[in-house]
C-alpha cells in the first residue's frame, strides 16, 4: 500500500531504491518526502477484535497546521533509516466491515470523525482517528468514521472533517445572534476560511484581519464586510475600521485560530459581555527549526479588562459528532462551501508539501489524491 512519508535529515537514498525521494523547502528547512510502499493490514472478520471495525482504502488526504510540528520533528531529528507517515484528514472507501457494523457498508465513502472530548464509544480514544491518515489501507473503529454523500467531491471530503467539526463546535458554543459584530483573525488560515464560509448562514457582520490585502476580493465574495490589514505587532484598533467598530459597539465575538498572536489585541476591541474563542496557537514548531517565538504582547492589564468587560474567553478543541453532522448537513443543503486551493496526484510529493506550507499564493486546502 502507498503512504506519504517524511524522511530523516540524513536519509540514505540508496536504501529506498523504489522510492522517488524528493525535497521540499518549508520555512527554509529542507524536508525529504516521498510515497513509500508498505505492507497492507490484514482484516480478519473472524477476529473478535474486528467486530466493530472497518477496513478502508484512502482515496485522498490533506494536512493541517498541526502536521508541521510532526514534519519538522522528523526532518530535523529523525533517523535516516526510518520514515514517518503523515496525514490528518482523509476520504476513503469502505472495503469490508466487521460483523457488528450496521452503520456502514462496502462502497460507502467516509471521512474521519474526530469527536472530542468524548469519542462516543467506551474505551475508545477521542480526537483524530490517526496521525498517519495517508496510509492507503487502514482498519479503524466504526465510531471514528462518518459517511459522506457520494456527490461530495473527493478533494472537498479529504479537507472537511477537522475544519467542519471545529468550526461548528465554535459557532455552537458562541451562540451568535443577528446583527452581531464578529472578528475572525488570520483570515487566510484554513480554519478561518472554514469559519468565514460557515458564518454566511448567520446574519452577522463579519470582519477579518490579515497581514496583507491578498485575496480581498475572494474574502468579500465569501461574505466578509471588511478586510483589516494589520501588521503582527500592531494593536487591532490602530486599524480605522476596527477602531470605528470599537467606538460604536465593539466586537461581540472574536474567532481566533492562534491565541498566542491575537488574544491580547482582541480584548481591547471587544464589546461588554463579548465572547472570544480560540482553537489553537501559532507557535507549534518554531523552536524545532531555530526560529524565535512571536513577541509576547501580554501585559498585566489584560485580566482587569476581561473582568471589567465581563468577557468570556473560551478554548475549543475540535467538536462533537453532532457538530460534524451539522456541517455535513449544511454542505449538502448548499449553504456551506469549502475552499480548495489545489489537488496533487502521485509523483509530486515535494510540490504538495511546498504548496501546503510555503506558497504565498495558496488560498484554501491542498489535497493529495491517490490515482
């Protein structure tokens, strides 16, 4: 079976004669990668351990921001005689099901169910099904899979589960109301793009921050009222648009994928009783590649401001099965779009990695599809 693998920094290329080892440069770090053939798992229907399990064949997969940490760990410190198989999201076809599985059948198209903090099955670990989702054949518990419409394109399906589950969890917890001012930070990040599209079905005023004006027309076509271009070290209310919103009402909701970049700056521009929610942080890998962490903008007045404004600061990790089902329902109803930048196929491993993490012109998810 095929897997998308990352090699160590001193890989012995002669040891992998059947692999086209390519090199992509990510954040000035050379990353060796390639499609590696490994042995497929054996799915024994007679084994009681497989009663509730499913054999799938991955058709396409995608990476997320969290994968950068794994990639850099292997590319900087990994042994040259081993590989690390990567991948966070996938779309797959069901090949066989355990005898106790009634929810799925051979031929169904499925994506990962990343339900958190509960998996929905006693003793089954919550969260993403695997850190190695590019493995072409996998055996997973049925609770880790969810069926998608056959009409959903493979590239969309391969880029849907984490963004959909996380976004719909955050919007559910925020309890948006009509006419609210919503600030979405890092507007070109994949999470923020998912959020922006999901906000279209809510009658809210969506403002977006970014460090550049690239893709302004695309963002406004997605329902964004204003794109606010703000350098990473500048206070949000230095932007005239944000300053005007702050003066009138403030932002009722802030949705932020990187709290270590934006939390401090968000507090100052929020409305009394506002809610801030975050699903991650930016500095997940910088120490691995010898780059400095973002300059801290935290100061002692923040907590006082949170109290005086009665703000709610919410942390969010993925979401429930119901959140993912709601996202799929909205997609099927035509009220949720997914931004796909490009799709790569066999033979261009380095191009795929470069597009995922280094291409400034990227806008949306990048997908790798097996042919």
